[in-house]
C-alpha cells in the first residue's frame, strides 16, 4: 500500500494543524492510501547553518527532540508523498518547521539522499485563527519547487481557520479542502505509479551541473 508522510509543524501535538492533517488523511484513506503524521513537538529545532558537512547523507546535527531531521529522512525514503502542515504566526510558517525544512531539504539535495523527494507529490497546509495562511503556504511550496516535487492543490487554498480544534472542525469548507487534498494526492500517486513503471522519474532528470560563482 502506498503511504503519505505528513509533518505536524506545530508545537501542539493534537491542535489545529493536527486536526487539518487528520482530515487530509480521511481523503487519502478513502482512496486506499495510508498515512502517518510525524510530530515535531514543542522542543526546539536548530536551523541549517550551511556547513556542507551533510553531503547528501543527512544532517550532522542532532537535536534534543530525538534527532527529528534524520528520523524523518529515514521515513521519507519509503514515503510516496508528503504533506507539511504549519500553524500561522504573523503571516508566516512556524520558525520550527522552517528550521526543520531547511535542514531536511539541504541535507538531501545531493548525493544518495537526492531521490527522497524527487518526483513525489507534496502539499503544504496552513492553520490560522484568521489571516496569513496563503503567505505561509507559499513559503513551504518553495521547497517543493527546488526538489522536483509536483505540488498538490485543492478546491480552495490549502488552509483551515479556527483558534481551537473544535473551531477548525466547524470550518466546513476548510475541512472539505483538506479532504480534497487527500483525494487529489491519491489520484496523482496512482497515476505516477503507472508512469514510473514505464519511465522511472530518475531517468530523465539531469543533476550534473551546479553553478557556483566565486570571486
């Protein structure tokens, strides 16, 4: 069975962002796709410092949240698609998920970990009391654009509104949007699986050149 790996980028384990991710999961499940929610939790996550020690083998730094970055990358190898969820703080994703994504994507951009994301669909979702959601979603989608990841959209912007999980559940259009993300991702995954048998994604991607300008 195909599986989607989701990330709850909120410090609240079962808050508003988690509630939205679970609704995406309902859409996936009804289409025969399994899912797992990876919790970042409340502990701090350090940012990437561009040390280039990873060399595509995972991050050399270990956080005090059980090495979330490298644990996630191990799971990501077997995942077929991804959903990254964030609460909105001042019209922006949480600093926690951005630090996490910086290290996850930087340390898997080259070398043996490159195929972790390439060719696999990704969705970004945001939860907010009121505003700033589209800006937050746009920020996360930038990671997909540099990693050869098809972007999963829905029937409205990928967002829910509410201050509490109960309020989020009352956002009926938001919940519908989440379920449709799951359904759209399932549709893409099944189509990609057929294409992969004919022409593996890695066969048509060039990764030879990397231009660095030195003065």
